[in-house]
């Protein structure tokens, strides 16, 4: 299990480690052991229960959040958090996962629609009209052109 992913999921739900232990049915000490490294080896039954309790796939739990690897933190903070809309990258990732329009817009503004699709999914194309107002006007014009081209190509 990837610990930073679990930390972000806990933060998104507002749960403490003790709350997680109670819901998963393990001791707080077990949870403490999980958080001692970047990757934790869990018994398969605990991983499955954790997946069920958090409402995410096991696949989500075992991989780092997309594009949020530690070696990228400095440049990502400067690029994605310059206006302090989100206090840290974990909060930004949680907002992005929850399809917060401002977070998705920032991600698309920085990385473009195609790269965002690889991270966020096809919903960036579908939801573009609802979040494009949060993108800087100069960047938005180019993205609108690309979005229109993509929509016309899809319709053909």
C-alpha cells in the first residue's frame, strides 16, 4: 500500500488514524506500523477491507497519486499552488480526485487537456465547459480551440 495515497484519502474524509483503525478493524498500533514507510505491506484481508472502507480500488491504494511523486514536489508546489487555493499537494490531489472545478481547471491550465485526461480521466473533456471559466483567459482560448476540435472529431 502506498502511504501518501492513504494519507490523502484520510485527509479527504477528515479521518484520524484512530478512526481508520476502528473502521478497518485493526489496532492503532497496526495503523502506526503502516505509516512508518512509504510503502506498507498489509495482509490481503486488511488491504481488501481498507479498500472497502475507503470506497476505492485496491489498485488506487497500492500506487502513488498520479504526478505527485516526492521528487516533483518543489516544482509542483510552485506550478499548482502559487495562489494558495489549496494548502498543500495532498489537498490539491484530493480536490482533483473529487472533480473540484478549480483544481481540475488548474491542472488542465498547467498540463493541457491530453495530459490531464491521462491523470484525471475522460471527464476533463466532458466537464471542460463547466470549469473553463477558472482558466486564465489567454490559456483558455487555446484550450477552447482544442476542445472544439476534439468534440467535432468525436462527433464525426
